[in-house]
C-alpha cells in the first residue's frame, strides 16, 4: 500500500464514520433540539462529543489492535454474542437505510424539483454504481470526503447568512440554563449508535491498517471523525439559532428545511436540498458498507459476494421505501434497537480488552468507556419502558 493510498484510507475511515452519522435524522434532531433548548443546546453538543470520543477511542482501539471485526471478537469473548450483535446491526442498518433513501428523495425534490420517488431511485442507482466500480473502496473514500466538505460548506454559508448570537451560544455551551439528559443520549446514539459505531474501524480493518504500530493514526482517525461530526452539528445549531433569533418559526413538519429557507429564501431551499441529499446518500453508503461487513462472520465472503450483498441491501431498502413510503413506526423500533447497540457493543469490546493481553487500554479510557455504557444503557431502558 502506497503512502497516498494509506492516507486516503485513514481519512476516508474518519469521513465514512462522520458522514454515516450526518443523515436526515441528524439534521432534524439538531434543528428540533435547538428550537427547544436555544443556546443551551451547545452544552448538549459539547457533552455528547466527549462521550462520543470515549466510545470511539475504545472501540477503534480494540478492533484495530486485534485486526478482528466486532462480531468475530465478540464471539471469541462471549459465545454467540457476535451473532446477536450482527443481527442488531444489520436490522437497524437496514431499517434506517430506508429512512436514508427517503432522505435522498426529499433532497433531490427540494434541490431540483424531482418527484421524491424518482429522486430516491436515482440516488439508489448512484450508490449501487459506486460499489460496482473496480476500485469501489477507494472511490467510496473519495466520494464521502467530497460530499462531506460540500455539506459542511453549505451549512457554514447558511450560518453566516443567519447571523447567530455567537456570544450567547459560546456562553451557554459552558454555562447552560437548561440541561437535557435525553437530548445528550439521543445525540450520542445518533452519532455513534448502531452501525455508525463500527463503520470507521471496519473500514481500517478492510484496508489492512491495524496493529500497535498504527495506533497513533487510528486514534487520530477516530477523533477526526467525531470532531468533523461535531463541527457540522455546531454549525447547523448556530444556523438554526440565528434563524430563531431573527424571529422566524421552525416548521415542525420539516425543521431543517425551514432553517435554510428562512435564512436564505428560495436559494436556501435549494441549498437545503443539496445538504439533505449529501447527508442521505453518504449515510446510505455507510449503512450498506458497514451492515454487510457484519455478515462476513457467516461463512466465507469473496469480494464479489460482498459487493452483491451491498447492492441487494440498497435495492431492498429502496424497494421498501417505494412500496410503503416513510416507515415511521418501523423507524421508531429501529431507534430503540439503535440505542441498545452502543452499550451492548461497547461493553463487549471492553470485556474483550480485559481478557486479551495483546490489547492495551489505559485505565482512564476503560473507565470512561464503562461510563458511556452505563449512561446509554440506562436511558435506552427508560425509552423502552416509556
């Protein structure tokens, strides 16, 4: 592997994780919580970023040091647990991918006026075409990086147009007037929950970037992915805060779209469509790639078989969307499952680290990881019983 290819894979892993997190749900969550908590939502983002980093550093470190995918390491740690983890990841990824496909359709509808169904079908074809290319993984790395930059640039533009109260936002990020624990857990689950938790680490394993000698680069890639996600969320938060400060209302039917339209008028709607499409198509790619990587524990997988499974995964998600539209009820159940995946998967990785002498994790990092497990497990059970 050349240095250029290696660097591309490391940065690509960070962008794959980040753009997988920044999907249609991410855009909506950020806008809704901003309208509820105003400037104090900055504190929620700050805390969630810290918890995200603790979770990702533990998981990426464990998987990269062993060179094993999460489900295989889980099976070695606790017999059968890897199959349970794989089933949860694939089901959650599949259902959320239906929502991601819907997001691509909504994005092209807002940006170019295409019917939602047509936009979804066109986007699915684009995603499938990427995985059919001879050097699919390398192209995927470049694709998610370019769209990630485009997405961030457009959100920054709307941020400047909306002229948010930066002083108040900075103050309340560290001294909030309101602390919403559920919002914190929702953001953590949406940023590193489900398949997103393992997206970047599995990409590095597939690229052969593993082992103690690569630990520094692996850690930087993990932190880069989290910080990139945090920057996008902070920018969207400030844009929404600026719109609210100007006296505009956030439309509950489509919160993020109303931010862009109120800030920049007709062109804002077009920009929202591009942002939504970039967020949704990269999430489609991330969900498909990572979900199928969890099926590799079931038998021998050739490159051709892997690509076929990814194509079928995207095609099935699209077909379901085209037949039944927005699967709201199913997405709610998938959200509940997604909340359980992070503490379950992270706990398995931490237990594996304790049992294997070849995995060295600082005591403070392990303790921070277990804190994330406890916090996320408690709120996931609360959500289930609510």
